[in-house]
């Protein structure tokens, strides 16, 4: 037998753990009214996933839990566990034994366990469908529900038969496919809406792209020019640095040697007392001349730096003036003009509605304020450029004044130097009149100092050259950074440039090349070359998105067609298998019916019920939509020796026998693992009870039967009888008698 056992713990009246083992094809559960035997059938419903608490004779989930008795307190949970033998692999799981358990707590929280692992109700339902155990209850017939198939509508009756025939899985797949089809239709509508939304933006971006195509070509030209310019400029700066460094070596070494020689002569002269005073005066004059010269050289360097800064500020002023001109020519958005026009129109309309001069003047003032605010807002950016230009011009004037002051200081120092040299020449003239050895030494020292001065002048020139090269290097780095922002990181690979590079060329060629760079850069900025890459990127992104949406729309269309095909195939399969199963059920139904009534006939017919149409619809002969047609099952029975037509003419007992015959017929087509009959024989007399018992034995060949009964004839067919009693303690107890074992022992 496929069903092995049922374990009940805390469910309704079963307070303690109770286990029912089903070792016989037919098991009977008996007991007096109120003992709780029907709770066994409800335990089956509960563990198989019944969601209607009302059908389990309760209002809330906690009504299913034992609520306490005289000797036992109420429990906090109830559980029911079913165990199946799966060695024949009726359930699609690689286990020889399948255990299904459901637990409910006082807070109405439910847990579902499969072989001890927590799962979803959906997983339990799918597993049960595979073994022809569904939720319609065709395999669990409780007291008073035996004729549910007879009283159900034709559509409900068809649903019960589909579940009994194992077509529920196809119905679930069909419903899922229909939901997916609806979702796909929503997605198609959403994608189409998105494409409609971005279409105007794509057209706008396309115009912008066309506008910037020239800018892109100009940027390409500027990039090539930049690469050549930077390559040559970097090489020139490196060569100049190397040249200045080499040219400084010899003068610096010579200066050190002369300084050493002068120090030797000074040491010798310091020993001659008679000429010490004159020598000291000459040395002081030389020191003063040297100091004056150093101050003058420092001022010359400062003047050179100021001259470079003034040139830099002049170029910055030109750039700001260019940007200011571009800003003055900027386009005002049409939406902003429309907004201003709407405001003015509103004030004009208000003025036309009144004759009050004061109100009209107020509205005219508001119009003036709106126009003034509009102009002031657009002019703010121009004022910022003018402010920056004014600041740069002020700084340039200050630097120019500072340079002029330095030049005045240089002139004063030159005059002072000339006076010192004249005084020095006078002292030398006095010393020339001296005829001693000191004259030659001093003459030698003066020659050395003159030579030292020449060398110092040369070094000063080299320092100016070095400063010039340093400023060129800084300007080169600024240009490189600016080009990287304007063109991109491609210009940083200028060292790879080979085309157009020559080993030697006149410096004027490079200077002309720089002017060309500046011209192209200004042209690129005038047409908005700085935003071209962003526009192109946005256009490509939006176009790619539109292409993606187009592809997505095509994929959704294919998916929709695939789902429609799947639904059509499922409907065809359901219809085909249902009709085949209906033929088998009719054969068994007629057989069981004739056995129960000793003749007659019974038949299930597939019928279509159409909704009533209005007179206008009938006159217009409009076709009935598919959803207006209900296809279901109608039952046609005929009793022997009676002229009865329809179920309504059957007596209560005849209806009970008919429903039993139909249930037994359904269970014979796709036999479920077990069938529970809860007092379905209560309305049968002794003769019909015997026929009922014979059919039970025949039915037990394919499914395990669990009978809840008071009928002695029915009890006699059971191999094991479970007795349920309700003692004074207030909970159900279980007793069992196994006739099969007793018979085998007796033999």
C-alpha cells in the first residue's frame, strides 16, 4: 500500500501523539458520535494543504489546535504527518519513503515540511499533483458532501474531473503562461512607450551631432597639430636646458679659479702696511661695486619675471575677452522666451479686464519688472566676464607700475656704480704714482676682478637664459594640461609623433605653429567644441538604448508568440486528455451505476453553456466571444424501471448511490494512493450496503481505502479497524483491531 501511516499530534481532539498505520488495503475508523473520528479525515485535508479553515470546521488557525481538557493544558501547536512508500517512485523524488508534515501555531503561522526540510505549500501541491492527489477533494469525501459532484455547477464539475485526471499540472502551466503573456504585453506596451518618449530626443541629438561634426574634424586637426607642436617644443626645451647647463660649467670653474687667485693677492697685499689704507679703500669700493651690481642683477631678474607675468596676463585678458564675446552671442532658449511671453500676456489680459488706472499702472510696472529681470538674469554671466577682465587688467597695470619702479631703481644703481668706479679710478691713479711692488699686485688683482666681472656678466646672461627656458617649460606644461582637457588624453602621447618632425628647423616655424594652434583653439571654442564629445556620447548612448529597446521589443514579440503557442498546445492537450479520460470515466461510471441499481444507464456529457444575449445582440447576430461560453460536464442518468430525467428527480438514497458510483468511477481512471470515505454509507439500507461493500473491495485493488463508518457491512470488509473514543479526560484515544493478522494466525 502506498500510504503507510498518519501521525496526529495536538490536532483538534487528538491531544497526544496518535499514529494510524495502514497495512491493510481497507482500514475502518469507527466510534460514537463526538469521539473525534471525523477529525481524522480533516487531518488528511489539513496536511494536504487545505487553506479554508471553514471547511475544517474552524474560524481561525488556533481552532485547529487542542484547546485543553480536564487533565491536559491547551497546546501551542498542532502537527499532522503523512508517510508514503515511494519504492515504486510514484512521487518524482529519489527517496524510498516520503514524509509530508504541516504544523500550525497559535499565531496561525503554518510550516510545511518535506522529509524534515521546510518547503513551500506550492512545492507540496506540485508533489501531490504528480500522484493524482489534488485539492478538489475527490479522494476525501466527508459526511454530507457525497453528492457534491451532483450539486456542483458544470464548470466546477469539469474542474474536479480535470484534477482527478491529473490535468491540474497543465492548468497551472497554462495559468502561469497566461500571466506571463499579460506581463509580456505590459512590457511591450512599456517598451513602445519608452521608444516614443526618446524619439524626439534622438532627433534633437542627431541635429546636435551634425552641428558638431565640423567641430570633431577641427578637433582632429588640432590634435595632430598639438602632437607635432608638443613633440618639437619638448625637444627644444630639453636642448636649451642642456645647452645652458653646458655653457655654465666653464665660466663657473673659471670664476672659482679667479676668486682663489684674488684671495691670494689680497692676502699678499694685506701684509704691506704702507699701502694698506689704499688697498682697503679699493677693496671697499670693489665690495660696494659688487653689492650694487648684485642688487642691479636682482632687479633685472625681477624685471624679467614681471615682463613674463605681464605677457601672461595680457594673454589671459585676450582669452577672457574671447569668452565674453562668445557669451554675448549665446542662444536664449525658446522655452524661456515663451515663459516671459506667457507672463506678459497674463498681465495684459488682466489689464484688459479692468478700467482702474491704478491697477493698469501696477500691471505695466510688473511687465517692466519681468522684462528687466529677464535681461538682468541673462546679463549676469557677461558681468562676471567683465569683472574678471577688469581684475586681470588691474593686476596687469600694477605689474607694469612695479616694473617701471624697478627700472628707475636700476638707473639709480647704474649711476651709483659709475660714481664708485670713478672714485676707484681716482684712487688707482694715485696709486699709479707709487713706484713700488704693490702697484703690479693691485694691477693684477684689478685685471682679475675685471675678468671676474665679465664672467659674472656671462653667468648672469646664462641665468636669464635659464629663467627663459624655465618659463617656457611652465608654459609648455600649462598648454599640455589645457590641451588634455580640450582634446583628451590622446595628446599626452605626443612623444610617439613621427610625421612632420624634422631634426632642425628655425624657431620662427614653431612660433608660427603655436599661433596656428591658438587660432584653431579659438575656432573650436566658438562652435562649442568642448561639449562635442559629450553630445556624441549621449547620442550614441540614446541610439544604443533605442536599438536595445527595438531588439527587446522583437524578443518580447517572439516570447509572446511562443507563449501563445504554448497556451494553445496546453489547451489542446488538456482537451484531448480530458476527452480520453472522460470516456474511461463514463465506462466505469456506467459499470458501477448498473451494479448499484441493477441496471439503468449513467453518462457524463460535455456541454457548453452560453450567456444570455440581449434582444439587440440577437437581432444584430453578433458572435459570442469565447469568454462568454462556459464548457462543463452534465450528468445524465436513467434508473431501471423508472422514467426519470435529470438528477433533480432522484431520491436522497438514489442521489447518494449515484454520487458514490461516480466517485468510484473517477478513482478507477487515475487511482489516487488513498481514498477517504467519511460516513458516505450512512443513507444506505442493508441491501445497498452490501453492494457498497462489494464495490469497496473492488476499489481497494487500486487505492488504499480509509472508511469512517457506523455500517456493520462496511466494517466487515476492513482488514484493520481503528476505534476512536472520547474519555472523561476530554481528548480522543485510539484502539485498533487487525483482522488480517488475526486471520493469518488462525490459519
